[in-house]
């Protein structure tokens, strides 16, 4: 029975034994990266950066508002 599995594509039947799990691993990693990228793209990343710079004191409230307005005009 064991010899039959070995010769007819059973558990040790060639590259599919390793290739199939690697293929699914690549699919899952790709799906995760696309999902993570989608979240960043639609959350207003530039506005978040501006808010962080304002919180650190790098820009003033007037400059924050001016740059947000500019970003929102470009999105239209």
C-alpha cells in the first residue's frame, strides 16, 4: 500500500506536496497586503500626517487648516 502511494502521486508524489501549501501561503499574504494597503489608502493618510505634525507643534493651526483645505480641493 505504501509503495502504491509513493508511485501514484500520493503523499510523496512530486512537487505538489510542497507547492500547494506555498501557493496558498502566497495567496493569503497577498490578500493581507492588499487589505492593509486599502485601509491606508482610504483613511485620509495625508490628513493624518498633518494632524500628527500639528500635535507635535511642527505646524500652526492656521497652517493645518490651510493644508487640509488644499488637500480636499485636490480630491474633488
